[in-house]
C-alpha cells in the first residue's frame, strides 16, 4: 500500500536570485520545495543554490567578506529564466521550464553554452582548470576568425548563383543590373536553405582558381607569393555548428533585441479595459494564457508581465496588438471629427 506524496512547498518569492531565503541568511532552497517539477529543473536550481552556499560558507570559514552573488540572467541561461520566474512571479502550479518562457531563446543554444557560461564560472571561482579556459579561448578565436573570413569574402551575386545555386544568388540574381552587386559569404549563408558547407565549397573553388592562376603566371619560377600546396581549410568541426548558427540567427537576434527593447519601454503603457481576450483575435496565445489574461485583466504591461505562465513572446505580441488597437482608435476619432 502506497502513501500519497505531499511535498513541502515554500513560496519562491521569499528567495533571492541566489535561492537564499531573504529572512534567513545562509538558508538556500532548491528543487520541488520551490514549486518546480522535473529532475532538470531541480538540478538547475541545485547548481545555483549549491554554488552560492558553498562560496558563502567558504568565505565565512576563512573570515572573508561575503562573495559576489553568482546569478545568471535571463539573457545568459535557461537557469536564469527559471529562477527569475520563480522569485519574481512565484507559481500557482508545478513549474516546468519551457523554451517559450525565454525571451532570448534564439541566443540560448546548446552549441554556445560554453561561451556563455564558462567565463562567468571562472570569474566566480567555479571553473579553475587552466586547460579548460585555454580551450575556451582557442574555441572563441576559431569562431571569430571563421566568421570574419566569411564576412571578408565577397563575390558578385551572379557568381554566387553560377558557382553555387540560385539559392545563393537569390531570386533576383539574374535580373538586369544585379551583375554589379556583391554579397559577402556571411550574407549568403544567412539566406534560407544555404549551409556553411555549400558556402565554403564555393570559397575553396575560388581560392584554388586564384592559386592556379598565380602559379601559371610565374612560369615555374620560385616565388614567395604562393604556396603550391596551400588550400582553404573548412571550418573545424569543433566550431562548425556555432559559426553557422551565429550567422544564420544574426538577423533574428537583432529583431529579438528590438522587440524586447520595445517591450521594456512599454512597461508603463496602459492596456484598454475593454480589450477582448480571445483565441480568434490572439491565435499565438495558449488557452492557459488567454484564461489568465481574462481572469486578471491587467491594467498595464507591467502588471501583465507579473502573471505567471505568460511567456515573453506573448507579452510582446500583446504589446503590438494593443498598439494596433490604439492606432485604429485614433484613426476612427480623426474620421469622426472630420465628418462633424
């Protein structure tokens, strides 16, 4: 016979972003007691609570002042999103970490986790292996160099189309006047259905042609201008995914930043009291989000942002929806005034 499992629960809003209790110094909480469900969520909290508890205890034992808190921001890690949601909004139901909760999810990728977090871990004394830090520096340099190589390599759009495919030249590659327009390898890689491998193949072909041309003009004479065995090496597999993703998502990251900045500036803006929360009007909203908005009827966007379960993307959509309603309302008023 089994007994029902009723775990203890502490409102996470009584915790700081280090998961330390605000009213009891030195008490750190993590896991199901904070209102979450799932092993990953518990483990994520354990990293932050454990790191801060250990550093605080170590400093106290050595008679040192309290260390700088180890906190991850919403733009740095999903752990940061999870903890910020818990300690600022609380939760009325078991919390799970969904990618939709993160406004910076395009930047929070598995391929760049080490770039985002290892250096910060080192700054707080959590990463001390010199070989690991050296490997990080080398990886960062490789990524920077390979993206820079893509940025500096340019061909006419007609050449991209002929050497690669129409995907690389774009739909208007063969239109009159386009033959004088150049695009960098970085810009071409940012186009749909174009891979880094495809772009680097074109770059390698051009490199080989230029090398052959230089070799033929020397007529067999010794020259320091070229190396007969030289070739363009492709991006190393260790950084391939990160180089490709950073270029592919570049425009989306810029747009993401603009949306978030617009949202931040709109915190004090008011939401019309007569707004209709309906899935037909807001198709991107989940049923849960529609129900919560209709239940709480937030008066401002700042109030809306405090509703647990409402994703950042939905908040941005709501902002654009309200701005559209306000614009239509102003247009109607102008038309009415002209009619009078």
